[in-house]
C-alpha cells in the first residue's frame, strides 16, 4: 500500500465510524510529489496503523479544468483516483466525500459517522 508520507499535520476533526476512528488532517507537510490539502485517515479500533487513506490533492495544471483538487483513496484493496472538483478544497465537502468513499471500501454502508471533535 503506497500511503501518503506525512512529516507533520494538524488534526482538524475526528469521527467515530462504526469500528473505525477517522481523523481529518490539514496543514500537511510531506516530501511526496503531490500537494495534500487534506487527508482522512481511518484506523480500525485496536489497530496501530490506518487501514484507509483518502487524500485531497492539488490537481496539476493539466487537469485544472476538471477541478482544483482531486480525491484519491489508498488501502490494501484500492489505489484509485475518485475524481476532481473545486468543492474538495473545502474541509466539509472533503470530509463528506472521503467518508462516503471509505464507507464503500470498508463495507460501512448504512452507518452514519459521528463527529467527535
């Protein structure tokens, strides 16, 4: 699993999502080639490392007409681009899209995430 490399990040929000804790990270410093606006990391209760990452990445100029930012999901089963939108630059819009995408991969359909902070 090619996960985002995070040197520093500020936790912005936390959610309980079934057996997962989801953390929305912002102000991300990373040596990766992509520029992360946000990352949602989902950790299963009892695990030390996230099972799923959903990132909001600045689109390169060549893809700017599709939207300013794109969503990417990385897990053991999935490594895919989930589309682009200007809306993803907003933390609330990103959080909704990231949790919906994670629900699909983790089998959490019908479970409502609860914001903890």
